[in-house]
């Protein structure tokens, strides 16, 4: 949905991309995109073409795999999404055996906010994602747990107003600055915990995308937050963070998520099978 970024991703000029789309629109006799100076949107016809293209590409990949089965060697690509922390805390163990067994498969890795993992799969931007299991996962999704991740309330260890407030005999939770993820399982866990323990709404200082950024803001003394312990342990600012004891917040399941129909893809199925053995 952006001409400049798309052209850069495919190593062509925006004008070449624009001409290609114009030719496609002429061949189909339909407008595929609505364009102005600020945005690009798919028309109804464009959405139909996108669905058709996705179907054709999926069938082509399936054909390639069926032709390669006689050689007993998979080839192709696997698109994975995960957080930065997951990319070095969980992904290496999942990839090591898979890469040795299937060296002809290209791994395309995209990193970002872990809370966006399932949406990345739903929007068909990746084949699978490492994500937290939501409380209400869609029936069309397959989720395979790889770890149980504990959560903790994080607070700054440096001398600051937030630390002073936490050391008070009676903590004024209603006015304590809170840093929250924009969305996702960790945010829901915090909101549930806050409602059970304290009266009123939390004093939200900031909402951030990504747990790594949340931990950094806590380390700077901006407020407290709820974080997966693994993110804190792997953070470069972990020495500036304290975990508040006695919070008893339930952990969440971390796992591999994909569409159930995607399990028919031999590459995805093989990756899932190997991950289940780790």
C-alpha cells in the first residue's frame, strides 16, 4: 500500500512499478488501486485479484514441493515473523536442525512487536509467526506451544520519582505512571491484574509498540510496566530494571502460529514437526 516502499523492496523505480500496474489494469479492464498523494487503497476488483494471486502462488509452491518429493529434498522459502527477543531466544533452536536438514529452503525473517504476530499471519504477510497465544484464538488458526513465558511487573532500579513512590509505606497505585503495550496478551494481563488489585483506571504514561521499547522506558524511570521475564533478562538495560515480587500474574503460552490450511504446505509442516521435537 505504498509505491515507494514497494518499489524499493523489489529493486525497481516507482515509475516502473506504476507503469506495470497501469498495464495490468488495462489488461483486466478494471481499476485495481485508488491512489492519492497520501494513501493507496485496493478497490474491490483489486482485492479479488489479490486473492487470486495468493491462490495461484500457493498452488505453484505446492506444485514445486510435489515435484521435489521424488528427490526427497525440500526447496523453496519460509516466511517467519517474531519479536527481536524471540529471534535470539527461541528461533535459533528451532532453525538449527531445520537448516541442517533442509539447506535449500530460504528463511525470510521479519521482526517487530510480538503482539502483531498473529495479525501478520492473518494478513498473509508471513507463513507462520512466533506469538503469544491469545485467549480467543480463531478456529482457522493452528497454534503449537514452544514455551511458557512468565510475566512480571518491571520497575526502574535507578533513583527516580517512580522508585521513591514504590518505596512508600502505602503505594499510590492510581497515580503511579504506567507504560503499556499498545495491544496484545501482556496488556490484557496487566489490565486484569490492575482491576483485581486496585480501584480505578491506571495512570497510563505511554503506550509503546514492542516489549523491548517498554523495558527501555521503564529503565529510564518513566514508569512501571508488565513484561515477559525473558525480555528483561535479554535486555541491554537489565541492570537498570527491578522485578516487583508477589504479583502472581499468570504466564502466557508462546508458540508457532499459522493457518490450519497452511499445514498442507510441506515446508511449513516439516518446520512444525521439527519444532515439536525440540
